[in-house]
């Protein structure tokens, strides 16, 4: 009898509870602002476990919860670039007709920043888009974001020039023996080359190549190679080397100006064999500070090992201002913009550790299943 009464009461109470639940709304679409706050970043998830399902996740690193704001697909070793002059995001992607095999199609997918929905695409001919672990300089703007430049590797290297307003390919610039895209002035770009210099390509107003010119040699790929990653402060690109040198290059004029390099290391640092390492190993804040991911006991080949510390340098004095000991081993780093910046570190677990960029204090970790391998981090634009 007692069991029967309990069962009836349970059914009655359960019915009351579920009867009070409101109906779930349908077709609700949240919108993001057209201009993102300084505390937001784009975490580019290359997703080695399922390369066709790579994506870029929009994350608010300042929020205590609800950090995830949305994502866009960037498949198969894709490249990604947010616009700062229009409410658009650009992704260079590759698809196959049978998902992982079959006919290949390369495209530039254009997303709207507000609802993260695809609004257009530009089909890229030839199956030559460079597929590699994401670099910032495989997709770049030129001419006040009128042109979009895409790095190709087939294995010949070239750069496709796309008119964004017309959604049309206008040129393919051959850059033999060179790689990456570093915009210089208004209508030119440089590429790092295997013979220790830069090749500069000059375009006309329609995006057609006019001429090319090589700089003088300014580093040694055999003795101390430069990382292809760089950090920009104003118009100066700062390239770290494997042996912890910094090579500044002024990109403000048509022809890059090679500035005097300097070392990240003191004599004590050298004796302890500190070196930069990881994937996205260098970032910068507009105040004139460089942040470099560093590891101790470096050796020939440790340039991808990541780091236990982030060192902060003032580029005017060329002096180290601080060294932040990381809570977890770091792989990639980025600094947000604004007066109260955050240092964001992809750690060895492929979660995001968030620190104060002023004093290096650890604030929070952002993880879960929002992303698998956020190898590249972009400050919001």
C-alpha cells in the first residue's frame, strides 16, 4: 500500500513539475556586435583529429563564464583573416567531393561578423592553395583591405590576388623559393626566401603585378634561421630567430628597411640555453611591448617544443621588462588590445590559459570541447 501511495504521489508531483516548464523557443538566432570588444579573440582550431572540421572560435577571455560566442568553419588546414574595415571574416578552405577524397575545391568563404553565417564564396582554381598548419601570413590584406592575398604551394609557391569588392581573382604572383605574405606600403608585399632575403612584389591599382625586387641578404638560414611568425608594432615587423635574436624589418615603405637586430638573451640566459619555441611564439601590444614564448636548455631542433615562460621586451630600449612563468607549458601566445590587455596562451593540453599581460598573474583557463587544437590566436578586430 505504501509503495502504491508513493508511486501515485511521485507521478503527481512529476506531472506538476513538467507541466510548469515553458515551451522551448524555435529558430532563435543570437547576434554578435559588428565590432568586437578588445577582450575577444579568435582561436583558430586546426583540429588534427578531424582536419576537415577545423574552425575558428570567437572567445571572450575576460568573461568568468559563457566565454564561447560562436564559431565559423575553416576546414582542411584553412587560413583565416578578420576584417577591421567591414563586418566580414575571411576563410581559405579546401573541400573534397567525398569529404576526405574525390574532387578538390578550394574557396575563400566570406562570413558575416554579426551572425557568423556564410554570405559569399570565391572559388579558387588549380587546387594550389597552401595547406599547412595555420600561419597568420598565409592570408593578408593589401590596399586598405581592397585586395585579399592568399599563399599557394603546389609545391611551386605563388600568391593569389583577390579583389574583395568585386569578389574576383585578378592575379597570381609567382614567388619561387619564397613563402608567406608580409604587406609593405599600399600596393606591395614581401615574402621570406630560402636564400636569406625578402622578395618584394609590386602591384598596380588593379592588383596586377608590375615588378619584383630582392632585398639584400639579412639573415643566415644555415646558422640562425628566422621564424616565419612575426609580431607587428606600428609598421615594424619583429622576426625572432631560432637562437633568440630579434630581426626588425620596417615595412612602411615599398622596399623593406632592414633594421639592426638584437638579442633576447643576457649572458646568464645564454649559459642556460634559453630559446624561443612553440608555434605562434611571438606577439605584441600596441604600447611597444613584445611577448616571446621561451624554453630553457634549447638545442638544434627545439624550436617547436613550446615554452615554460613568456618574456616581455620593450622594443625601444631593447630591454626585458618581465618574465612570466606559465602555469602550464605553452604552445602559442597572443595579447589582446586595449589599456588592460590579457595574455592568452594555448597550453600543452590545448586549453587556453588567460593571464594579465601587465604582471603575468594567471586568471583562468578556458577549455572543454569548444575547440580541440587552437594553434593560432588572433586578437579581435
